[in-house]
């Protein structure tokens, strides 16, 4: 795991000077920022064009609101570290291409620390190169992403590293009500539809919830080198992943899963992975005979810590029970495609593995929409317009 390098904090005087410069640049008047207490978020600054977007500050506790859609065709973008709040105002940033040097962090931001990104959609985002790479940021510490869409194509440049549709590496923090769509190719050691590697510490668990991925995760796999790959996360330590689903092919070596490639526990008793679906696609570990993998590839110390996971056994014909020897026997369920489209009744069904009166398979009805017998389960209250595949 790459540690947070350098002191990303700022003294009060430096912060005020930077924020004052940014406010002046946006033409927002001469607010008395020197009276702003340290640690209190300054008044939100509107971002209404490309120039204003490029002038966003790296200082902490600065808040920005996007007021218009931005087409970035033909523009050059240099990712910055970010510690503030970026509210997209339900607008779209489209056609942005980012080239990241081989050993650098990259994404829309280079890194996020105690930051918030919400209410924004990225369309036709293209990222090339880097070592820690994600649609939003290469690395993240204690940050929140919500109500966000990232439609991205990410290509590696020959150096092994960490890559995800949202973050390359996620240290604590939360991603919620967010979706990713696109593809990941090139040489990587950790690759995930949302996060390449998730990392928790001190009882603080990185969380991905109420979200879905339509990513093809296909990192290059030279020789037999380990490549952890998952439809949601390549590798996850002391994490919380629940109420998510994934659609798409996932390929790697030595730790590959429709949801998580390598699931690693800490000493706590938290459920690491639950109530989630790998709906379709070839999930393949090239280091294993037959290749097929189900929802979770390899596990360390997570006995009885993941449950109620379902995968399409027609798209991914993993042998029955192949991935249940290290967990509860009801942890992973291979089902026919049509079976995964059946809403559950109070008396049982696919999403009610334990049987009995458990509603829609212990899948929370305030989060999931069971659809009809011709439609897959989808998530409620996702970023619009509703583009979820059924």
C-alpha cells in the first residue's frame, strides 16, 4: 500500500491566501476570508466554464459547485490533489482525456484527502498511464463520493499498479449511490470496477454500497504474475461492501471474482461482503484450470464474513461449492440467468436463500427494485437518468 506522501495540510495564512486568489479569479468579489475560522468550509464558489474548472485550488475546506455542463474536447487537464468539496450540481463533464506519467497518481484529481465529490456525471472520460489511477482519483483518504456517475476508459502504460473506475486505491471513506461504466486494460496488479485496492485501519472500514458497475476489467496478465481483479474491487482489506451489483467480464491471475478478487479480513467482526450480485460475464482466473470464479476469488481470514452473494452460473459456470469451503455454505449461489430475474416471495426464492418469511431475499426493499420476472434486480435512487441494465 502506498502511504499518503507529504503534508497535504495548509497553515491558515497559506489557505487564506490561496482561497482569496481563487475567489478573485472567479470574480466573486472581495469576501473577507481572513475572518473564516480554520476548519470551516468557505462559501461555495461557482464553476461555470472550463477556465474556472482548471483554477480549482488544492487548499483544504474550499467548496465548488458546477453550474453548467462542460465539454472538454481537445482540452488539456493536469490532475491536482484535492481536499475540498466538488458538487457537480447534476451536470456533466464530457470528453475529457487525461494522460498520466508512468509513476504518477491520476484521474480527474490526482488524489483526494478528506474530500467530497457528489452530483456529477463524467461521460467519455479517457485516462492513459499512471501507477495509481481512478476515474475520480488515483488515491483517496477518508473521502466521500455520492450520487456520481463515472463512464470511463482506462488504459495502462506498461507499469504494474492500482486501477479502478472510481479510485486506484481507497483508504477508508465511502462510495455510495454511484455507478461506473466502461473498461480497464493495460498492465495492472490490482484492478476493480470501482477500486483497485480498498484498505481499512483502526476499525474504520472503507465502504462501497448501493452502487453498480458495468466495467470490463481486463488487465494484462504477463506470465503467471498475480493480478487481483474484481467487478467491484480487485483487493479489499477490512472493507464493507454491500448492496452492489456488477455486470461485465473480469479477468486476472491468482485472485479474481465477479465482486472481489481477494478478500482479506482484519480482527473485527464486521460483515465484509454481503447482499450483492454478479449478474453476468466471464469471470476468469487464468492461473486456474477452467478459470471460472464466481463472486469471490481468494480469501484470507474471512471465514463466515461474507454472505448472500449471487452470480449468473450460465455466464460463469463455476463448479457448485467451489468458492464456499472458506465461508458459510450459503455465501455464494450460482443461479441460472432467469432465476436471477425472479422477485422473491415471503415464502422463499433466489434472493431468500434461508427460506421462510424474509421478504425479498433479505435484500432491503428500500434499496433494491425487484422488477418483474423478465427483469433483473436494480438499485433505487441512483444518479439519473436511470440507465441501469435490466
